[in-house]
């Protein structure tokens, strides 16, 4: 039986015929506002309308809303629930995912994958992408978009990291909030996923993620909390895996106590496709809707039987349906349902405006990792060698997005993809440059092309797909399909190809197309490294704009790039891929606790290849004048950023907090950031607010957030490893003093020979900056010395 999403996707090729679908499913259309439907009164609150509707429903009608009817059998969507005209209930149509409107859809836009969106550190851009996806979903007749994913990149080998937003819960949470806000602005329900601790593909249908309460509350759940509290997300998708031995979709601690209780979630919980394993246990634990292959198994007739047998109470059933209807009313889906089929299926959503958003998002998320004066490619009449399989039209089809349910389209080629070779060749015409291409299948051809060029640009990729974890940090030239990833045809490894090209041409630039960190044994031999992730259908145009300097790179790493796998927090097979117990259940133990990502490297004093938050620019920036002002519950930090270079650019200012020893927290943690665009010589003042949670830790004794008394350092800069400004905030009556030395440029001139920026400035403590905090005292201004 097909139970997982990768398996179900294989069915897509047989269901996209609109004529057949029209004969199998009712037409969508505006819900009737007849007098028989008093809940269609827009003057009433969403909660009142939902309760009125559910009160009028029969048992069969209630159950009918809690499971899907088919899988990719309705106009290439993930699932659907038929309309109920007599109750004015619109049809519900579900679709994947966070990088565009996928599944069996046609004429939709392939946006950059989630990791590229997160790497922009730009909530305005992320909201814009979400709104574009929401608009396309609505245009295509879809009510519920199955996005975004916010699982934490605990393990760099997770095959699905490319769908998510990196290793930090604050960054992942704010990225998710922005995307949700965008999707839901278009009268489309967003679905945050995969709840929870779903961070490996190995044994993902059966593995138990075993973590303590504090680790869950501080690292793996905050992004979901932000989706609920800040974005009022309509739906939460519970995941395949077990959590502490209990399947996530029947985990009462996660679903009822935390999600619906602690977070105050008032929407509905749907299962991942095939993630439901019971009727009574799942319903009573807090799951509200079953999604699976074909029609529901546990929440259809079996649920009705359980209700009649009083195994699931009528009040619980009513709550399940109210939770579904409430956000549909709130988002205007009842009042403004999407266009009807079959017209919606045939509509063109891949417009010029959507393509432009995809291009901007890809440019904003790309990260310049090294530049020893080779970039940008300026001047005219240059000879440029473009090398590597991912650069060509065929290769680009494998690297514009990762594989699995998030891919747009689900299977087959995407004719809208612009290959790097196409993008660079088109752009080179403006400068009368000559472009040659070698696909990298033989070293000799690649070396010949590189030797005859002024600059060699080598495109390499690491194929990632839902359903399979990576085997190492090395670049993999595998080809990923819906059935998994297979090695490419024989030829030089991508690492060997880069080494050979770099030996033949001293001006070698490497463009990485990966879903996460990779090792770089050739790093010292090349002059430039640009990470574009899986950049969507505008792949080649993104690369060209950045390489030629039409757009200044401004992305920052949402992952730490380790030097080697043994440096990472995953130190044993007990952590990953897990160990099977005597009952045959694999268990992955989160022994790293709070030390995920940069928290681990800081605590263990391990220098990574590239630190979290790192990214170069074609200009440089200076930080100065930090002021920390306490508030009743938190603080504000204000500082200046100056563009000290000759190009316009954008800098991501990052704020980290270091807790006092009593809190027993990691050395520092991201608590705020802002992307700031600056013209050459321009200075802007940035103010970031820190709420109470920025200074709290989870207490397992009280099962609540607590604040330890003491001094909290506030550190500001351009990456987790470059924080030149330091201030302090005292909590619990603590008196804290701090000052910093004079600021100096800390970011990334294009001629820098080193790949890493300054690690920061020395901190000097001075009595002149003493401040008694906690009583609304005046601001601390950090002096320049």
C-alpha cells in the first residue's frame, strides 16, 4: 500500500486530465448565502459563524469534512473535500507546497526552495513570495496550501533540509510567519509543517525522535509557536515520525497540551499523507483531519463508529469541525472561494510578475562565501568558461528545486527553467563577452575550456530529495526522481572537477546549488564561491545577475557549514540515523540537547568552515553607536549601519543574546535581525525590539518560561562570528556595565582575500556605562573609545 508522500506522487501522471477530473468531482463555486445559512453573515465573528454551522450539521456531514476524497485525482491537487451546497460549505482543495503550487498543476511558478527563501533573512521578500504562492493557489482553484515547513536543521544530512529554514528556531519562526502572512493574505489557508521533530528521512515513517522537554520547547517548537501566535496559521500538519515513542499524530502532549493549550492554536490539525495510525487515539489526542492516499481510512466510517460508541465524544467531534471551519471563515474562504474548475486548472498563473518575484527571491537568498577579487565580472570582451552539468539545460532540471512533494511541477521537466548557461550567455551579450561550455563529463574538456578563458565558472550541485537522507557532506552528482536519488553516469567527481579547473585557471569561481552545507576540499584553490541553493525556475538569471554584479549579493547562511562531519552536533548513530530497539522501533536520541547548529560550535569551541549568519557583499559595512534601552519586559537595541563601500548593497544586521550562567543556556542565541538597504556612504539607524522571551529559558521544574536574574549581553553584527557591538541588559535587579571599543568596518569588501570577516572587536567594561535595570531606567549608550 502506498502510504508516504513520495510514493503517492508517482500517481500524478495519471490524473492531470481535466476532462476526466470534471466527470469525477463537483464543480467549485461561491458558497450560497441563502437564508438557510445564517452563518454566512459577515458581520458575525469567525468563531460564532463556525459554531453556528457545526450546530446545524448532521453526524455524517461532520465526519465528511474530516478526510480527503482522493489523491491527485482532482485537477492535479493533493486532495479535496467536496462542497456541501445545502450548508454553503465550499469545496476544500489541498496543494503542495512552499516553493510554489505543485503536485499535478500546470502553468505555475517554481520559486526558490525554503532554504533559499530563509537565506535572504528578508521578511518583506518572504512575505512577497508567500503572497505570490497564495495568489497562484487561489487562481488555480486551491483553498489550502501545504506550506511552509519550519523543522529545525538539527542534522546537516537531512534530505529535506532544503524545504526548511535552517538551524535556528528564531530565524525559522520569523521566516515561517512571513510566508504564512503572505499566503493567507490571498484568502488561502496556510499549513505549517511538519509537527514535530521531523528532521530526518531515514525511517521517517517509524522512527521515534526522543527529546527532553526543554530541548523541544527551546529548539524544535518555537517556530511552530510563532506560526500560531504571530501569523494565526490556519492549519498545522502533524508528522510521520514518533515523538518519544508515540506517533506525532496521536501525541497528546504535542497536539493538545502544547499546540492547542500552551500556544492557543484555534485552527485544525491535519495529518501528513499516511501519517494517521488510529481513530480513537488520534482524535482524542488532538488530531482533527486525516489526509492519506485515496479516501480516509481512520476518520471516515471508523470515526463515525467511534463517536456512536462514545469512544470519541460528540463534543470532541464538534471541536474538530469547528477548528476546520473557524479559519476558513476568518480568511474569507467561505465568502470568497477560489475560481471553479475546470477553468482554474487551465489558468496561467506563471505570469511575468510572478517570474520577477521568483527572480528577486533567488537573488536575495544567494550567499557569497568567498571572493578574492574575481567578482563581480566587470569589463567587456571577457572569455568566460561555464563548466559543469548543473549549468546546462538538462542539469538545471535537477537543481532548480529539490525533489519530492514540494517540487514544481511534481514530475517531469519544467519548461520555464532558465539554465545557468542560458542566463550567463544572455547577460554576456551586453558586455560582448564570449561564453564557452563544457558539461564536466570529462576532465579534459573542462580543463581545455578553462585554460582558454579569462575566468572559469564551475557549477556543481548536491541532489536532495524528500524520502532520502544524504550520505555525507561531499557534493553528490546524483539524479533525484520521485523514487529517490541515483548516482549519475560515470565521470570525474565534482570535487575533482573543481580541482582540475582551478589548476588550469587561477580565476575560478564555484557556484554551489545545494540544499545545505557541503565540504569544500578545493576552497583554497578557487577565488570565488557563490551559494545559490535550489533557486527556482529563474536559476540562470539569478546566477548571472549576481556574477556580473547587476545585483549585489546580500544573503546570509541559515546553516553553519562545518569543515567535516565529525565537527557537527551529530556524534553517534544513536542520534542519527537511530538505533532499533527490541520491539523493532528505531529511536533517534537528541543527545545534543540545546546545542544545535552554531550553539554547538560556540559551546565546543569548534571553528566551522563558514559560520551561521555569514555572507559577503560587493561593498562593506560599519556598525556603530549601540544603545540598549530596557523596557518593562524586555529591551530595545538601537545602532547605526554605514555602507563604507562604493556599491549599493544590503546588510543583515543580527542581534544575539548571551544569558547569565544561571540560565544554563548556549553561549549566544539569535533574538533579532533586520535587512537594511544602503546606498554608498549612507548611514541608517536600526532599532530591534527584544521581548520577554528573548531573556527566558524553559524550566522543567515549573514547566514554564522563566527568567534568570543577572546580566544578559546584547551582541550586534554581521554574522554569528562577527559581533563588534556589545551591550548589556540586567534582569532581576542586576546592575550591568559595558562599553565597546571604536567600531570599524566588519563586512565584506569585494577584494577581500579571506573568506571570513573579522571575528569582532575587543570588549572593554567601563564604570561609566553602569546601569540599574528593571525599574524603567534611562538608556545605556555605548561609548566609542
